[in-house]
């Protein structure tokens, strides 16, 4: 497991002692890191992360799914809005930003699939529409799985 992901997990696990609950700011680095870990082909390490999340203290574990849903919702909405067809053809459109945001969204989605967390179907449909809009203007582009 990467040092950064270890630190993120330790921070989430420590929330109980601090009488705090996870929020999207805790979910973001964990989901992105786990998604990248899964893409790199290290399933043993990814399984270790999953097991640690399954052993979170009850109060923290209860707040984890809403934190993940909030983070996925925010990231998905940001991407969908950035791919608004009214902006895509503008000469100063920031393609680098949008494509990087889509890569990080792919990391998050890969992680939630691995963790067995459901994503709102309407959000997934919006992401697919945005992907089609991007692909129509960037021949050969496909989002990472």
C-alpha cells in the first residue's frame, strides 16, 4: 500500500477518537488512491484497503457511505457541468482540466465499484452523456474504465 493511502486510512480510522465523522474530504483521497491502486494491478493491496474500511468503528462506518456518495456526486456533477456542449467548442476551453477531472472521476468510480457502493443511476447517466459529448469533439478519446 502506498504511504499516502496508508496515511489517509489512518486518518479515517482515527476519526472515532476525535469524535468526528468522515465527510467527502476524507473520501476523496481514499477513493482516488484506491482507484489508482486498482488500475496499477495490485489487488492484494486494494483488498487490504477494503478490509480496513470494513473494520471501521461503527459510528465512522455509518457515516462512510454518505461521505462517499457526497464525493462521487460532487465530482460527477463537476465533470458533467464542465462538459456542457455550450462550452466545448469555445477556443479557450480548458481540455486539459476537463480530461484530468475525468481521469480522477474514473479513479473514484473504479474504487466504489470495488467497494460495492452504489452510485446514483442518474449521475452515471449524466457522466455517460458528458463522455459522449467529449468523445464527439475528441475523436479516439475514451474514458478509463
